[in-house]
C-alpha cells in the first residue's frame, strides 16, 4: 500500500515537473501566457447553445478552462468550461496554422484558453466552435482531480473551494442561486419601502443575542473591542432616529462550535419596522419567503432532503406552550412556579441548571420534544420572558413576550419580536442578564447605556426580525450542511496554515 502511494506521488511530481517545463519553454519562445492581460470574450457556452440558429456560421470568441482534450493527428477536440457550462471546440491544424497547432497539442487539462472560431454543429449533432485561433491565457501548474471520480473529499472541497467549483457543477449552481436569493430579498424589501443600512462590526458591547463574542484589541485607541454577534441594537437606534423601515445583511461572529448548522461567522439579516408588531413580522416573513422561492426556484413547493416543503400555503401558527402541550402533554399554563417546573423536568429527564427558571425550562422542553417535529413552516409564538431580554411583554400575560421563531425542516429560520421600547423595563432586563452572566452564563447580554439612552429619547412601537440567510439558502438549494452554502467555511488550520 505504501509503495503504491509512493509510486503515485512520484508520478504526480513528474507530471507537475513537466507542466513547469512546458511553461519555461513557452516563456523562452516569447509565448508567456502570464504576459497576456485581456481577451475579448463575445459569447459564453450556454448563450451559444441557446441561440444556435442565429449564431450558426457566425464567429464567436469564448474563454475558459480546458476540461478534456482529444488529439487525433491533424485535428483535435477539446472541451472548454466557462461560467455558463461547457462547449466543445474543433481544433484543426489547417485552420489555426502548424505552429499554433503544435503549441495546442502541448496544452494540458486545466489550462485556460481563448478560442475564436465559427459556430457549427458536428456530424453527431454537438454544437461546437470550429477554431480559427487558440490563445493560451493561463498555464495550469497543478493537476485537477480525475474527471470521472470528481472531487468528493469534503474536507478538500471546503478548503479548496476554487477546485470544487471547477469540478462540481452543482456547487457552482448553489452559489449562483445564493447570490440570486440575496438579490431577491433586497428587491422585495426595497419594494416595501425598507432602507438598506450598514452598522459597525467592531463594537464595545456585543449585544442583541445570546452568544459568546470574539474579542480583539484596537491598537489606535488602546481599547478591547468585540466582533458583533447581532445587528439589533444599532438598527433600533436608527428607528429611534426616525428611519421607519431599515434592514441590514451582513456577517456576524459568534465564538461557538462548528456543526452542520453553525459556522462562527455567518450571514444575518435583520430588519425593523416602526408602528407594527410581531404579527406584522409574520405576514412580512411569509410573503417574503414565497416571493424569494417563486423568483429563484420558480415554485413555492421546494424539496429538502427528499421532503416536499410547502411555502405556498399559510404557515402554521402555534404558541410555545401549546406546542409543548401537543407533544408532551405538559401544560405549562398549569405549572405554578419554577419549583414545580423543575420537578416535572426531573420526571421527564430534561436536564437544567440551578439558575434556570420556569420559562427557561419551558424552552428546554420545546427544544427537547418539539423542534424535531416542525418540518413544514411553523411560527412558534409567545416565548417566556426569561429567554427574551429585548422583547415586549404580552399585556395580558406578562410572563411571556410577543416573540416568534419560524421553524422549517426542524430548523429555526428566523427570530422576531414586538420590540421592547420601555427603557425602564429594558434596564431591568439588562440587570437580570448581568446577574445571569455573573452566575456563569457566558452568553448573557451586558448593559448598553447608549442604547438605553436612545430608548429614553423614545422609540415607537416596532416589529423586528432576524433571518439566518445561510439556512434559507440551505433550504432553497437542498443543501444538508451550512458549509455547503458558504464559499469559504471556517476550517481548522493544518500544519500552521490553512491548506
């Protein structure tokens, strides 16, 4: 086994050496491809195929990477890949000249070329380009993965996304779709009168969510700062300032573990709308998800993991208490206090911490027994106040708040509130969070005096929501892991550097 591997490594090293020798020979003959600064591309592969009738017999120039090559004496075929797909080129000595053809025969799979020629169809019916000129634009000094097995090692795929994009067309399609999803969201919100804004990433107080921040030092001011974990507190300041509808799409950073749903840096979108509540946020969310699915996927019924997800029908709405009651039989409305809640948790085998109160335990029951059942779109509403430090209380039920989370495929897709705009209540909530932090909760919020000052200036009744953009992309591209929708996911470095 070891001898076989050594032989393979020697063969690869020899092939790599040959590629460098070819480059050196080109440079010695004044044909260094790296001296070329531009190439006039007139068409792309799919564009030619889709418009063959009007382009047949016309001259077109394409550029891309050689993915396969067949040399047959005086004539050859090569397959060139560009952003739209692949197209075949017929390269004949008599058409491009003897010297150029001799050069072409030495080109390797992976090289980037420009091909100019006449659009035609071969005897077998394949739309192709009959080359009159072939220009080497970049020499590939590495070897692409073997074509028929492709690039399947997920670790290498994530570390070398550039190779993954070359070898796996469906990966490129995923990221093209990701871009379209974000553009579609922007179009929808812009049409609803929202303004896109930008807020700081480096902050003195990373609030707005329950998460551990990354910490760094700002040398110029000699101050410790944090990377933001949320967009919330700055966007609410803008609502105070009179910008009635705002949103931001940007990276946030949470110092937590890696799994199929979590990456320490991810894309969050938050939006805030004055003079509405969490019911308005539910309506907006439903309408936006339908709009994006229809625009990007062409349907409101999408398949995820072999299961059809219906985004076209009204989303189910259920309170957290009713959801827990439905799946466990435990009615937390009938639970008198924290002591009774802990006793029921002991009976059900739900682990909790000493600091947890009745509301925390309700949430633990929800996570343990309910989430796994929420496959079709479901708004889970009215969370306990203990886990919602920035949310307005329900007037008729002050231990609970006007909050919802949307679940699809058992995953939380967004989190929304009727925003707390009472500065006195907000100060008390911050104080409770400070106590939780002192008791060992590293994800608790800290008091933000400037934000409290903004609330004292006066914030109107407001609905707000945060969306995990990566999870929405996962849903609409049928991707099982968050790393599949991040171009460059976080990876553990190898041997002191990322490889």
